[in-house]
C-alpha cells in the first residue's frame, strides 16, 4: 500500500505497453496516475498539474527523459523523478542523478522493486514537505506553528478552518470533492451533509479573498480547488 493514497504519479514513456503496465500497477497500489507518450506532451501537461512523482523514460523521441528533466529543473520544478532506461551504462545513471533525478531503474525491471523505489521516494518527499510551510500564492500555512499568513500578515483561524485550508493547500490546483473534504476534515466517510463544507468554504473566502486574491474556486457539481492566483482560473 502506498504511504499516501492521494499521491499522483505521472508516467512518461513512449511504449504504450509499459505505460499501461505501470499505471495499472500503481493504481492497484493505491496511487492516482496520469500518463504521456512523450516529453513534449508531458511538458505541456505539467503547466497545469503538479504530480507527486514523475516516472520518466530516458529513451523517447523528440524530447527524451534527460532533456525533459533538464527543462523542468531550469523552470524551478522540483517534482521528484524516477528515471527508466534500457541502458545500463554507469554514465547514464550518473547523468540522470546529476540532472536532479531521485532514482534510476534499468529496463527490464521487476514491478515489486519499482514499487519499493516509488514508495521510498514518496516517503522521503513527504517527510521533507511535512516540515516545510505550505504556500499557495499569497497564503502561507505553517503546520508546525499552526499559523496562517496572508501577504505576510497573520490571520486567525479556528481548528476546523485550519484543517480545511491545510487540506485544500495540500492538494492545490487539484479538484477535491465535497465527500473527500468531509472525510479528511470532519471524518465523515459519506456525503451526508454538504452544507457544512459550503459554510466553511465561505469562512475561508471571507478571510482570504482580499487584495485581489480570489483563489478558492468552486467547481460546480464537484467540489473545490485552490489556486495560487486569479490567473490560474
């Protein structure tokens, strides 16, 4: 089982069979998945989504895995990356790690070994992330100090408001359903009372929708998502 079933893993490989195999295995293990057939497609998709882990094939046409990783790191994208390659030369491994990859697996690979490596990367990442404040545009949420800042100014939140904001910010740019919010914030595992979610979302907006920021969005009929700026809407 994954360390965090909400983790989103982006598989980029030009071999359809490999993509399908990995996505199926990751889904069974409890992860969310998305995939792309080449680096260019992946680069375009990454403008709108931030996965928790990239699994990148090195040998792809047009934009290979090394080139894709280089582009991402140059743009400041620090998403953890696991490289896949049919090549076993030590130089390839060294190059991948030097470019900012977190691990490297040579094809053919065993699914069990791959899952262990995926799990290990995500565990390391979650530990680091849990120590760092969450940020979304002008909002900073410090889980350790239990404080929220808006444009560097502290704002008071009730414990429930804090948990709701923390959940939204942990999933920023992703849509979370009312049922998911009820489960994670109130511990209700079915959509028995959605009005409480709407009420608390309005509380958050009252405190945070200031200084031209209106980043807590309603996705009609589904739920909510928080984005870093109004330009992301």
